[in-house]
């Protein structure tokens, strides 16, 4: 999200490319041997095996060989131009202020690896991305409709909020149990949707705390009804020169009724673009509202 916000603010048009057979480009350090494949058996040594130098699909070492480092975002400044590159395993999105610099990067990658150039970025890891002259809009409308259809919520009555502001949940051990597999599946699907719908994250995370023993009183359906009302909501990243970073936080002192722990709520904006957010139960019980707020502040700053 930081990359999308930065690119939109600078007016960069992001493009996408994919590394073909990505795992075959990764060198492995472990000793791994395979039988000689059909059609490639040695006439002199038919009973010998091959030692692999590079990874193959199906090996548990392959992902580790491909992702040797955690660095995924790269910046290149050349003169007055900037190139930004984001890598996720074998998917690459990139853009810059200079068409020549962007073209040079694409050509260099194509010489090094077998690549698929996919043009302007429109769909990435389940996110739908619309790039325009005034900014970039990121949403998951198709994924939202798929969730509603999968869990038979397409005909539910729309709702204007994902959860009532005065909703207080507990274990409800005497309540009516619901299908645990379906409940977990729905929570998992909704958690991925929070990538572009931060407004539902608190409600989804609250429901996730009861996956071990879900009850009818744990309100997953209001979230679906809200999604029915707002299927195409998302995040807007506008064009602009300022890149000031601001953070906001809050905490509900002893808001979780079972263990009386507080929940920290934080968000960070790059200019007017929301790039990071979190709703997390605090590790310890706060003795005052002030203590809960200080813990949330530390989380926000870090």
C-alpha cells in the first residue's frame, strides 16, 4: 500500500511482469539428488543420480532458495528520475518518472530471466487496481461478491455498518453453536478482505477470537450484510507532491470482557492516503485508560 500511495502521489504509472518458472532460477545449498529423468539418462552411467544445483518445483527447499532475503521494495535514483520496484516471489510491479528508465529495467530483467510483460498494473494478489490521472483506486469488489456467493449471503439485507458500536461479545457458552468449519472459513476470507477494507478489521478480528467455539451471537452476518451494502468500497490514493506521514491511535480500556485486555487501534497516512493500520489486543492488562493509550502510542510509533 505504501508503494501504491507513493506512486500515485508522484503520478507514476505502475506496470507488472511475471518471472516464468521462478523456482528454476534459485540455487540451493543443500545436497539434493534426483533420479535421471526419462529421455536424459546417461548411456555410460545409467544407475547414477544427478545432484541438483538449482531448485525444482515440488522441492521443499525451492521457496527458501528463491526468497533468500526479506527485501522486496527497491528504489533507484538516477539524475532527477526515480524507479520503484516491488517484488513478491515471482510477481514484479514497477514504475518511475522516466519512460526510458522503466523500459531499461524491463529489458534488463528480460535478458536475465524469462519474463512475461503484463502491461499496466490492474490486478495484483487479488487486488483490483485502477490507475487514473488523479490517482489510484484499490478495491476487492470481485472478491467481495465471491465471498457473499460462497457463504450464501447474496440475498441478505444490506446494512450500513459492519457492527453496532455498542456490541459487546463474550464466550456465550450457553448459546447455540454454529458450524465451526464454515465460521472459520468465513473469518479467514474476511481477514484477506481487510487488505482494502480497514473499516471491517475490528469486527472481523473480534469474531476471530471465537473461532474455537463459535456461537450464533458472534456477529459474522452483519459484516456480510455491510459488504452487501458496500461491495465496491476501497482505498483511494490521490496525486500530490507532499509526502508527510501522520499517525493516529486509540484504545478501548479493558474492552475484551473475557480477560479484560484492551485493544490498540492504529493507522498511518502518507499525506491523505491510508497506508497502514492495525487492530490488536494488548499483551497485558492495563490498569488505567492512560496506560492503555501509552501502549497503543508505542505500537503506533514503532
